[in-house]
C-alpha cells in the first residue's frame, strides 16, 4: 500500500479506510476476469468525505468505460506531501494527480524520466486533443518543451468584477466601461447611500490580502485585474529581449496609485491588509460593499449567499474595462493540476494508450452531461421540454461534485440551456474573453532561483505594495524595495528567464 509519512499517517489512513476504493501502488495492469481494464489511481478530495464504493458516478464511469478504478483518495490538505513521499519512495499508482506542478520535486521527476511524455499522443484522441489541446495551456504546463501530463483544464479568462446591479439602479448609474467610470462607481457606492438606508454605511470596493498563494501571490486579491486594465503585464513580460517583472513597469505603478487613491479617499475597506478572502466575501454578502474583484462564477455562488441576507439584491458581472491599451484580461495558467503516468507502473505504450483512452472517453458528450447534471432521477429531473435541473442538491454535492476531480475537461465553460441565464452568462463571458487575455510569457520556464527563493522574494514586493497603498512608503521607498528584491536574487531570476526565453525562441 502506498506509504504514508508518520505525521500524515492518521489522516491518510482515515482517507483510505473511508473508501473501499483504496489501492496498492503497483496495482493491476491486466484486464480483470470480467474483461474490464483495471488501473490504480491516486487523487485528492476536497469534499467532507471521499467518494465511496457505491458512488453512482463511479459506477457510471466504470460501466461507460468498461474499467475498474482502484483509487486512493487523499484529503487536499495532505495531498502534496503524500505525492512527494510517493515519488521519493517510487511507490506509485498508474495514474497520479499532481497538484503542485511547478514544485522542484515534480520538475525533477519529469526531467528524470519518471513519467511518460504524453504530448505526442494527444492528437490521436478526439476529446483529449480538444480539451487538452490548447497551445497556451500546453506551453504553460510543459517542462523543457515537453508535456508530461493531462492538465485539468480551467478557464483562461476567469477573473472580473462582480457588482451590485441594484445599487447601480438605485443611483441611476450605468455599468462602468472605463477605469474612470469604475472609480466613479466605487466612489458613489461609498458616498451616495446606494442601499437607500438613509446612512453612509457602505464602501465601494472590498479587498483582501492575498499572501496564501506562494510565489504567485500579488498581495491583493484584485490587483492583477486592475493592473491588466492599466496595461501591466501578467507577472512578467519580455521587453527588448529581456525579462521584466510586472512590478518594475510604469503600468504597475499606475495600478498601485489607483488603489492608493481608493484607500486615501476611504472608498475601500481600510483594514484590507488584514482581511482574509473569507472575511472579504462575508462583508460583500452583508451588503457592506458593492464591488468585489473575483472570479466571474462568483455571480452564482456569491449571488446565492447574498440573497440569503437580502432577497431583493441583484448582482451582475463585468470583465471588459477600457484602459490605456484597450480591453485586457489577465490570463490564468489555464489548468489546475494534471494527471501523470509513472513509467514504474505503466510499463508499456499499450497500457499508456489504454489509460489515455479512458480519460478521452470520460469526456464524451454523454459523460459531459453526467459531470454537469449527475444521474437523472438521483440528481436531476427534466421538465416537459427535456431541460434538466438539479433536483437533489445534497445528493449532487455528495456524489457528483467530489468526482469532478477526475475529468480533464473545463466544466466551467460548458453551456447548457437548463443552467439558466445568469449561470451561462459567466460561462459565455469567460469564453469570449479568451480573445483579450494577457498571458505570462515565462510561465513554462523554470528558473531554479525562482523555485528556491520565489516565495521569499515575492514577499518583499507584496509587502512594499501594501505599504505604498496605505502610505507608509512613497514611490522612492517602493523602488528601494525593488532594489532589495534584485540584490537578494531577483537579478538572477531576470537573467534566468531572459536566457531561457531566448533559448525557447530559437527552437
């Protein structure tokens, strides 16, 4: 059985005992006596309980693909540690979900030849070539130009603005179309009693610190959204052949000055440096603020929470704001983890192709419907026109949602008539905005200095950004912090990315 480190033994064992789908590392690679292809897999779960033996979605998957899945489900909080231990001990399943794809241990494992390179095979599978064939994402997930895993696709253009539409209507305002419009709406939401309570008890924008995302954190949950509007690059850009970090650009400074103006005029929550994302959302749900920079699908989840406190509240989403360089949306990486296939347990090309065939088949149209709606009679019902709707939200949450860790397709982009107008609006918006995304050009490049020092160096900049906004650092002071970043390893990261990008361009 896959070994567990001592500190994770209890939680890992609990996960394995909780599901009878627990698997041994070597597993079975041959067809079972009933003719089904059996394989082992390790994956994470974020639900209260792991998928159980009698989960109807697992039964549906196995029936549809003629397979038997021996899966070990590990809690998300313990998952990265478990993966590292499994790799270090070479005690691996045939299918391993990797969450922290850019960690040094995963990069080294890929470079050492531990996993099959699957890039050349994708074109042979109709669904994988479509749902795992985005060149931007393939580039982002690659290591030294090679693709070692099926990425779990996520929307590239996911970020935007969620706004209180009823407040706009109360104040006779239109949705903002420019940066100046956005400022004026935030100001009006602070000063002009948008909730019509007779009191000045709201603020326009609610923000939170964003220090939990390691080397990619920017210090504010919405800063990338605003900086894109101002024309700043997505974390890095290549300028005159040289890699330049976002925070060394004039556009980044303009975005910081925008935030500073909001802070100085008290149009933003003054405690944002100490506000966690959960508290930020809570304040929005409570009607204390009218604008939040977040993911577009927050229109649904946030809207449901908001209506619990105020049934008459109305939300809408905005993503296109005209800035100095037109309409721009920063791109995500386009994936959330990936599935890799260890050579120690997937010993032949034939076995690899069987596994790729499984992942191709589970995103057939029929299975897409299952991932979205579950099973008719258990999770959804159809109306007289044949349109589905969720009929048992508890069963759906317990049985369907946990299994969405398995398909590699991007469910957020699936548009179904039965989903409803608001739900499909954010999905359509995410699709449409892929035409204006700004990608990070160094995303697939691996600077060893960034791997080793990125989190530590990033904190210098995120702290300086916060201090600039609240006024304890001026522009010269911020630039001195940038020089500190450069001296402590940043210049080496710049040199690494410059060289790596130039080498990539030659290929």
